[in-house]
């Protein structure tokens, strides 16, 4: 079925955006961006959870749903920066002249996911995907 795959690609994009395997996102936004109903969203999430690709806790009312992306070959590897974000904040507060955008861009480039991840998949990975029903 195409809807669980579409939802997984959408959630994979959020996973890359937030750089965390656990994140919160509203059902209303998901439905609006994908153009689906709540029943379709619910069944697609259950399908992905049964296949072992993610777990979720549905939000109630205005509360966002919690998604946990489980380790899979379909997810890119997130790189953790060497310096803690809190340390960077304190360094920035010490001096007004520390507004160097070149260093900020350099840090972002270090944390980017490289193209080597998307070169293709091995036979083991193909077999894994066939077992999950995601590869023809």
C-alpha cells in the first residue's frame, strides 16, 4: 500500500530535520501536508508500527503525537557535533565579536549527512526490506 510508504518518507524527513530519533509532530499538520484523513493516518501509522519501523503515541486534542524512529537501514545516520550546544552558547555570550557566520556555516556542513549513504543498498539490506514488505 502506498500510504504507509508516503507517511514513512514524510516522517523520515522530520527525523532528518530534528536530528533526533524521538520527536513530536501534530496530526493536523501531517494531515494537511499529506492531504489525508485521520483514519488514513491512523491506519498508516499502525501499519508502520506492525512492520517495526517506528513506534508512536497518538496525541490527544492539541497535544502533538510522539514518534520514535526505530533503527533501520532506511534512516540516515545522524552525526552528533563535537561541542555541546550549551558550551557554544556560553562562548557566544562572552564576546560580542564572536558573531562569525563562517564558523557557523562550517559547523552546519560538518553535521550534514553525506551522499555516501545514498549510493545504494547491499543484498543483505534488500533481503531485510523484502522481509518487511518494503522492497519488490
